[in-house]
């Protein structure tokens, strides 16, 4: 059962990786794999191999999600955006009680003041991102040149750091940088010369981002999870589609919200 849960988590992580505004880090929190994932994203090869039972189904699911289902999700966002957004809102909202339990002061329903302040600051940052809502207009790069290589590597690194932080979206950052269409087109067409710099940058960004999160969790776990809670809550503002739609779409959106929340509660339960 654990392997199936990990494969499904990887599948959803892979799909959300290519959707601007949906945070892969948040989905990792939702499926209760975030802490373990942060610990094994390291240059320590022995540590990576020791965690193969955890990583292998997650990686296989992630690759399958990127190459098999990302096109379907893209079509759903293009043709049925409102219900699709409500599905992801349900997934994220269902994870918030689990995150909040990690922020709570022992014996109290309230969080410590430093954690609460970090949460408010992170929520404010996400509210600002929700107001910006950039739309990429740059034409995609199709030819390999040294400047394009450097730009794609830098974009991949920054997107990976953003991806590993709950509430922030690596694809959203690529959109801001004008690289989203380039990366998606390169993957869909298997344009290896353009995929390589993105992959290199992603590896560097994942290692750097994971190291930063590990350091924060070691030095200030309460404040870190307070910020994570603010980022996760703020991602609801980024995803909010402006309503439930019209007519039958209202019912469909509500069902998608309920389905997403149920999935989150089932797969995000704390292990005993």
C-alpha cells in the first residue's frame, strides 16, 4: 500500500510540476512525503541509495506524470479551468490541518508568536504574487546557443528552488522569466540540447533548495513550518478562479473541490 501511495504522490507531483501556479512542494506536503524528500535530496549518494524504496516509486510516478498526464491536465485547464482549479484548491486545503499541527504550541490550539509572524509574512508574499499574475508573452527559444544554455540553466535552478518550497511554483517562476513555453515545448518535442541545461540547472537548484530547507528545519522548525503554512494558505489565493462558474459547472466545481479535499485527507494522514 505504501508503494502505491508513493507512486500516486509522484504521479501528482509530476503533473503539477508543469502547471503554473500549482506548487509541487505543497503537493509533497499534502501527500506527507515532503520531510523525507527534503532529507534525501542530497549529494550523498549512499543516502540516496539507502532510500531507494522511498525514491523509486516516487520518481517513476513523477516521470509518468510529466510525460503521460501533463498534456491531459493542460487540456483540462484550457477547456475546464474553473473545476480543475477547484480540484487543486481542495487538495491543498485538505492538507492545511496537518501542517498546522506542526506549528501549534504544545498544549495549545494557537501557534507560537514567531511562527505566526512567519506565517503572516509568507501569506502576504503569496497575496502579492496572486495580484501580479503575469502572463508569458515571449516567443519560445528553439535553437541552442551559449546564451540560451546559460539562461535555461539559470531558469531551471531558480525554478527548482521555488518548486521545493511549499506554496511557490517553479513553473510560475519560469512564466515570469519568459521560459515556460520554451521548456514545455522542448520537453514535448524531446529537444535534447534545450532539455540538458534545464536538467542541469534543476539538479543544482534542488540540491541547493533542499539544503536550505534542511538548515531552516534544523535551526528554526516552528518558524519554518509557520512560513510553510502561510505559503500553502497563500497558494489558495493564487489558484482561486474567481467563483464556481455557471450552471452545471457550479455543481461540478463543488464536486471537484470535495474530491480534492478527500484525496488530500486520505493520502496526507500522519503515519502512526
